[in-house]
C-alpha cells in the first residue's frame, strides 16, 4: 500500500519539448486516480516516470513520503498492468501468476508460491481457472490474471496504461466494471491512464485532466462535470459534449446568442458584464421541450424559440440539433478548441436533449426551455470559467472522497477477516 506524490514533475525529451510540464499531484493510499487527456498530452510519459521507466527531468517523485527519483523500477515496487496483459500463452494461469515469484530465484519456497498464488486467485475469483491456459479465458479473466501477477508481487500500487483501448465497446464496458470492482475490493492505490472520458468518469475516485503536459483540474467526476475550471475541461468531459454558444451581453440579465436571447440569473450576468463576447457553456440536458416543463419550473429558466434542423430518437430520450452561423472569429475559436481536444471539429451547432415523449421535429421552430441556473460562462480568450462555484465543486468532491474512504475501510476489513478465517 502506498501514497504517491508528484511535486512539479517535468519531462523534457531530447528536443527540449516539455511532454510533462510542472505536474503536482497527491495520490492517497488506496485511491483510484485517473489521468485523462487527448492523445499526446503526456499521460504515458507521466506514468512511465512514476514507475521508473523514464528519467525525471526535474521535480520530485515520492512514494510513501520517500523520494524515489533515482530508484530503479524494481526498487519502487509498483506494478504496471499492460494493455496486452503480457501473459505467456504456453503457461497455465497458475504459472502466469507465479511468474514474478519464480523470477526471483530461490526467494520463495514452492509452498509459499502455492499459497500466494492460490490466495490471489481466490481474491480474483480465478480459483477454478488455475490449470487453464490464457488463450481459453475471456478478456476479463485475462485482465484478472495480469492483476494477479501484480498482487503476488505485493506491489504497493497498480499502474494501468490504457488497458482497454484495444477492446470493442461492449467488452470495454464489462472490463471497466471488473477493474473498478476489483480495485475497490483490493483497495490498492491505482493510477489509470486513458484518453476516454467515459472510462475516466466511471472508474475514478478522482480524475486528473491533462492538456499538453499540464494539469488542468483534479477533482471527482461530478465536480469536473458540474464545475469545470475552463473551456477545455468543460468540453472534454461529458458526452455529448457541452455546447459552447457565443453570446453578447444585451441589456439587463440577457445574453444575445445565435439561437435567440436568453435571460440568465443576475449573478451570472454580472460575470459577463463589460465583455464584448463570452462563450456560454450549456450541456445538452439543460434544455427541454418547453411544452413538457411545468409553469413553476419554467420560472427558473429561460424559454426561447429556435429552429431545429433535425432530431435523433434514441428510445429513452432524443437529441435535437440547432445549427447557427458563426462569425469568422467564433469559427476560429471553435476550431482552436477542437484542436486542443483532439476532436475533428466543433460544429457550429447546439445539441439539446429532449424527453422521449417530445413532439418536437426537425425543420420547424421549436419552443425550448433552458435551465439557466446551470449554465457556465467562459472567457473566450483565457478559457476561464467565469461562473465556476468552487465551494459547490469542493462539496461534490468531499462527498465522493468520504464515500470512498468508507469503501476502502470496508474492503480492508473484509480482507482482514478473510486472512483471519484462512488462518483458523
Ligand atoms: N521517447 C520519446 N522521445 C521524444 N518525444 C516523445 C517520446 N515519447 C513521447 N514523446 C512525446 O511526448 C508527448 C507526450 O507523449 P505521451 O506521453 O506518449 O502522450 P499520451 O500517452 O498522452 O498519448 C508527445 O508529444 C510525444 O510525441
Ligand atoms: Mg499513451
């Protein structure tokens, strides 16, 4: 078990370009932290620096409070769980798990090896599969064998580098929940790298968002979703993405946008005051078909009319699309945002989520309701979220942390009981 601390870590490769730039992060003992960001943002580099496969250009890396910058990978006692699981096809599951123990020749007796492997297999629910070969196992079982290897080594932490990215969507979903349950059960500190925001949101206690080697925000999934610090985090987290609508303050508590005038709460309007253009961030689900919103709720938002180009019906809900005509500046802004996020393009459109019962159809004007209490307003130049409520955000993360602490305590207790029963 270990805590891992990153203090101002920098990695410059040969050409001097900082692949990781001044990253500081405290990873608590037992925590499951996700590093997420678009391809090339430095996730693998950071992970490799932690495990010791990459030199640290500057900054300090501490494991359980001890500086380990100059320690060899094997002396850091961290286990990398690789994408392809690196299992030996000709060895049984038992021998695959035992492998790291046999590597340390003479250190473990045959009895000790048997005990460590069978204990790990029981935790991982692999007992019945110990005599099988990896080729005959499901993806999830293979993943568990790979984790079994890390467990018998009694590694202080697990490091995962995009372990699911080669799998199809369905299997990925299954494995995601397997890894998450396993990690919770074991309570072993884990750092998990992915470029997939869904994976990040569903797996992590806390998620660290990286952009071009720099940490943008570290928070619980809910805080990232509801209180993003900037345009990048707001746009990267969530699917379908947050809509960004250019707007100009127009009179009291009103923003003029390409889809019509929107009345917003006074506290938010104050943040936009004096700016020529702002970007309004609106998640698709902040909208609703106005005819389905009752009067009392309507008063808390703004109702407006906009042309819906088309709709997509998904059974449980539907999406409506509104296209708008951006000015050249706005188009450039959307393009540069898309480049940052490694997205193909950010279309000048607004996606709205509508109730499955909505009769709104494409090709007509529709009356929409917007929950303006939830919108965010961004500075288009700095990307800063002008309406972020840090206290509300901190509360969300505290809630997640205390839930998590309880889970870890329960997991530890369960493990101790298992050990005690085994010794009886
Ligand atoms: N061995 C290397 N030499 C030079 N540049 C590298 C090397 N490895 C990675 N990079 C560069 O560092 C940046 C971050 O890469 P990486 O950590 O692999 O990103 P990610 O895992 O987020 O996709 C990229 O610009 C990449 O081209
Ligand atoms: Mg990578």
